[in-house]
C-alpha cells in the first residue's frame, strides 16, 4: 500500500457487516485458505524492498505459480529511478538510484466457442518495504491473486484474464503506471481491474471494498447480485494513500480495491508478519473476486464493453455567476453545484471529467473540464479554442460581472472563485480557468482594544537568506505597526461586529488579527489559534555553499493568540455570518479551534447533522487536550472513522443501545451518553452533577438507558435542552451542538 500522509491520529475499527465465509477446502471451485497462508509464509521469507536481492526469489515463486496453473507468463522489465533514503541521509547530491523493475503477467486466454475482446485484470503488488516480511502489505494481496488463478484457470472463459504482479508500488505505483502506459490499444479492451492490497490484518476484522473515486460500477453490481455480498458498500479510500487500481482510473477503467485502513504498529514495519494475518479475510476477498470473475468469464454473458465505458451525460447545466465552486473531491463539487461530471479517458496520470455548462450570457454550451489526482479536483477549465467567443468578448463579460484583479487576465467573483485566462496572443488561443478566490489580507494588532494596522498581513517576522555577488546576505524584516497604511473601512466594520462578543480575557490574549476574505461562503469565517515559539529552537542558517541567486525565508510567528476574520462574510448582507446568531456560532467554532479540539476536516456545515464517526474524532481531539494522552496511544489513521482506544476506555460500545455505527447520524440522547462517559473519564472536579435537574417537557420520550446521562449533562452545564424546555432525544445532533458541548467540557477544571 502506497501512503502519502503520515499517520497522526488513530481512528479505525471494523465497520462492515459480518459476512458468511465460503467453505474452505482444496476443491478447484472452493477457496483454500491454507494455500493462501502458505503463499504468505513463503513470500514473507523474502524481503521485497527494491534493493533486497531476495526479491528475485519472490519473482520466481510467482512465475512458477502462474505456470503451474497453465497461464501464459510474460514479464515487463523497465528501469525507474527510486529515491534512496540512505544516500539522502549521507548528504549525497544525487539521492536517486536506478532500479530495474519487473511486472509479471499471467494470461488466461478465452477458450469458449464464442469469445469477446474483453480483458479483466486481477492485480496485486509484490514489492514491500526494505528488509521487512511485508506479510499483509502485500503478500496477502498476492496470495489472493494466486488463489484466484488457481480457482479460475480451468473455468471456461469468453474473456481474457490477466493476473498481474506489479513491482514498485511502494515507491509511487510505478509498476502499475508503467503497465497502463504500455497498454496502447488494449486499454480500450480492458473492462475492469480488481486490486488486492493489504487486506487481512486481524485487528481490522473485515475486508473493505473501495474504488478510485468511491463510485460503484458494473463490477460492484455483479458482486451485489450475489446473496452473500448484497449489502456491500463501495467507499473512497481516505486513509492518505492509494494503490495500483488508481493507475487504471485515468483511463476510465472500472476498478474495485479490496483492502482496509493501515493498522497502527503493523504498517510498514517489522510487525507486518504472518501472525497478524486473518485467514477468514483472505477467504472473503478471494471468494468475492471469484464471484465477479466467473460472471464476466461466463459465455452466457455478453461483452461488458457497453457498461464498462462511462456513460456521457449530455445535460447542459447552468453555472450562475453567484455559484461558489468548492475545491475538493468530485462528490463535493457535484453536491455543491448540482453539476454532474462524466469521466472521459485521460492521456496522463490525472483522471479527467467533463460537463456541459451555460456560462454568463453565452448561448453556446461550453465544456467544463476537471482533472483529479488522488481524488481531488484541481482548477476547472473551459477551452475556448473551438467556440465563436473572442478573447475581447470574454474579457468584456468578465469586466462587467466581476472585480478586475491587479494580476493580468484575472477577475474575482465575490462568491468565492477567481476567473483566470491563459492567452496565447500569437495563436489567439485561450483557456479560462475557474480557480480559488484571490484572497487579500491585512494585518492588525490591538492597542487598548482598538485596531492598529501592521506593515504585513503575515503574523510573523521574516528572515531572508540569499546569495548575491558571492556574498551571503541575511535580511531581517520586522512586522511592526505601520506609519502609512490606513485602517480600512471593512476592517473597522468587521471589528465592530466581533469585538462585543469577545471576553476581556480574549481581548488581552489577542496579539495579531488578520482581516481578509476567501469570498462569500468560505469555510473559515473566524479562526483563533495559539502561537508560542520554542525558545530553544535553533534557526538554521545556510553556509557559504548556498548557490548564487538562491535563497529562502524563515518565518518567526508572533507569540500570542492570532485571530482571523473574513470581512466579506461578516459584513456583506449575503455573507455567512450576517446574523448575530451565525456570528455567535462561528465564534464558538473559533474558540474550539484555539483549544485544538476541532479537527480541520470538520470545519464546515456547522448546522449539519453529525455522524458517529465524526463525533468520535471530536472526542479524540478533546481527550488529546484534556487527558494524559499521547499520539502513540491511538490506533491507525487520522482519516478513518473511529478509535479503538475509545472502545478500550468504554466511551464507545460495540453492542447495546449506544453501539457505534460510524455512518449513522448520532442522536441527541446518544450524544449525551458519550459526553457523560467522557466527563467521567477526565474526572471533572469543577462542577457537581448532584442536585435536582429540571425535567424536560418530553421527559417520557427520553430512553431509559439515556436519562441518567441527559440530566447529569444538564446539571454539569455541558449539554442543554432546546427551545420550550424540550430535549428532543431522538433528533440528530448537529456539529454546532457537539462543538458547544465539547467546548464546555474543555473549559471545566
């Protein structure tokens, strides 16, 4: 498994429904777990890092297995550059090594009377991290792939099946990307790719099923048609990495990925051994792959070309001038705009999507194109090459509608985007990009509670190092009150709205205020953060070896609380904080950010209902601040749904009325129970939950198992009721309510 982000916070548990295991035995149509465990045992004895000589033994083992099952074996050898950490540690100028990689392909050719031109790829990477056994990542996937070769090699097939062991996955999906680049015309024949990678850790308990973009396809439909798999969920892998199926996604090839989140303490280290492998999970993955493959191989089913290729959506969507296009995943962009994109094959490693739109007053439908890497859309673009629109006409429309930027050919839309034109005057060719808002900002400090303009909007002093005429120059720039820059009118108005809501203590703490904007509807309307420099921190200063003309900057952030205010959202009548209630809500969120109990990925949709999984992230963030917790206590990944540690503490339950259901919304009474358990765990002394609570008007609607917690939280002033003395126990809890309650917990002694 190739990961991109470091694992900072643990939040993972087995989420899928229990499954009926296929029978285990040695029959050709029955999954043989012992065979797969033997494969893992053999491969685990060969360290398979790119510079482990034993890797050649793993290659021979896979080739021999393919030949044993009568497959036609070919190898694809190619050179690639690998970053060499040992060279980097030694300070060598060139930290890359050339590596000869080998993909291994075992082909099962069509053998029925009527044949299709379809190709199904079943893949797993066989490389690992240097000097470790790599049992789960990824001997487990190779074992499942080889088991599928055993199960399918004698099955009549109208479809070509290619079993592929990919090399150099751990260094950036190198092997699978090379394979896809070399497919040529065959890419039109490939109807799907099944990928098996890191799928059998006992701690995870269940295999999960993903696709590159989290979307279902005919592959998942085939699996759901089987009674044993009708309840499967296809997910998008959000654990900070991906695997070889992602290399096929830019070609618009349907894919399924059998895996699970990385397991803390076992991922990419010496603990990735066979003792931690679950035979049941191997069996589940192999049987699921067999179900899909046999349906495709059957000569009773036709070619799948028609359903494997994306269906192009020819709807023309209106893109209003007031639309804010977020920058996130395809799903987020589609949900925000109502525009549904169709995937089209791409010529590079970026997935490509298109939609037809009506823009401005232009009558001719235009093609809006998005590219995606690792699941995120980049700037959207509209190519005007084959339209009747001239550059002059387009710029006139933008001048009339939006605010011209200081940058050439760029316009700002107050609703949160910028429009930028890339123009080739000689060829008269131009493309318009819809980019993120061109944010501008001003810096202020406070004197007697009033704004004083600073020289820079950056809340830091700067040290510049650069080489000029052979001389090493160090230049310090102190951010200080300005003698010339004015306090802008929008800054005054924003501060006048926010200042009355801040406490005396907060006003005394605030050292720097940034007043800027990302347009109407941005995610961060107010933010507060603590900055405290480490007096022991050493400032790195370059030597005389710094190249001529090169330089860099060190930022020494000003100590104290930094406050960010979005002036458009605060004072524009269309802004998100125009009402006093919204302002109060946003300030609560800002205080939670300052307390570091509000994970960044949740900082939007404050009034939306909150899932169990997100509520548990908030709980973990609070406990990291209030309890004697350290990150190494937590299980695997910041990006997953919940924490094993919360189970061990009894804060979350596996069974019973408050059993954890990660994708379900948490109700108000369920939240009260969890908050009560957190309250007891951190042993709050400041307030007592003794006394007589005020009964809610809907007391009879509160479940018996929740009543004690509901009233304890009322007495402790952690969680209050709603209007008209109602608790509304079965109503969904919102993110805003959750943050308010957890902030109340945080502030208790």
